[in-house]
């Protein structure tokens, strides 16, 4: 699963269509074990996290508890050459009690999809490069008491992360460029449902020498072994017979 490009698909319609097609096919094929590959996925658009979650979350949900920025961040988002930027900022953010700004959209609820909802076992393959909006999907699913997590700990925290908007700074001596996040994004999750500071795997899988030499997808092989043995960390409600399937980067194999 890879989040869509804003340049080629600014309204994310193509991404949404791919999701609909994929989960419609899963329902038609009566798939009961779904592998979602989050490895190396750096995140993307938070709205797309919600769009994906709608296909398996059991009840209406919010993505974020709050999104906040300090006062100084406003100057980075409003520019003189773009008069619309000030209006856009006012539509998205409001002043908070801490002297900064908070998002106006965090109270939005997303309703689950019913027609093509996935009711089977969810297996998430993840690693330390599963950042930002990718960890949002993992954290919200774990918070709902769903999913089996395989591989390595995610790259972002269960509670949220710093992302959204960035300021790029060029260091004066080395000329290295550093991206500094301007927004703090706090997930709408219950803290005591965390399984660690990040989203931790239920089954830790590390690469062996043979895996490296043979270019073997060791996490996928391990996950398929769990499915064959009927092993799950969190059991969903059963409504249909089992059938194994693999979903990797929105392509069924």
C-alpha cells in the first residue's frame, strides 16, 4: 500500500478508486486473510489513512485527537507572493489557548464502509521505515483491537508524530539540508492500548545471511507461515470460511 502522489492526483480520486476496486475484489473472492505491506512506506496524506481504515474499522472513528503548531509556524505557511495562503491558513487552523494554532478538522468522524468491508484476519508487515501516516493506520488498527503485526517496530510513535508541514533549512557550513516538521499530530487513540512506544510487532522477524544472499522476502514468508498455521494475534468475528491471500502494495498475488 503506497499513498498517492499529490502532483499527479491532487484530489486523490485515483487512489480512492484503487481502494474500492481492491476491496470489492477481496469481497468477491471471499478472501479471509489479508496481508498489508507497510514496509518502507514513509506515509503521505492523512486523509488516505482514513480512506483505507474505513474498509475494516468496526465503527465511526476519528484519525487525530489534535493537530497543533507554534505561533512561528504561521510565518512559514503564509507568503506575500501567495495572497490565498492567508485565507487557506485561516480556513484550516484557529488560534488555541497555548499561543499557537490548532487544526479545525480533527473532530471529523469517518464512517466505515459496509458493502465491501473486510471482516477477516489482517496481517501487517512493517519495519522502521513505516513512518507518519503509515503508522497512523497501524496505530488506529491496533487501538481498535485488530491486526497481527509482523517484522520490526514502526518508525513513528503510537501516540502520533511531528509532520504535516515542514521548513527546509540549509546548514551554513556543510550545506546539508534539514527538514524540520512544523506540526504536532496526536492520534485519536487510547494510550493504554499501545503495545510499546511505537507500534511493536507481535512477531519479530529479522533477516538472516541466507535471506540476504538469496534475496528472500523473509517477512512475507514468515507471515504466510502464520496464515497456514491459523495463527493470529487478535481474532476478528468470523462470518465466512478461511481463504489465504496476499495483498502487497495494492496488488493481489
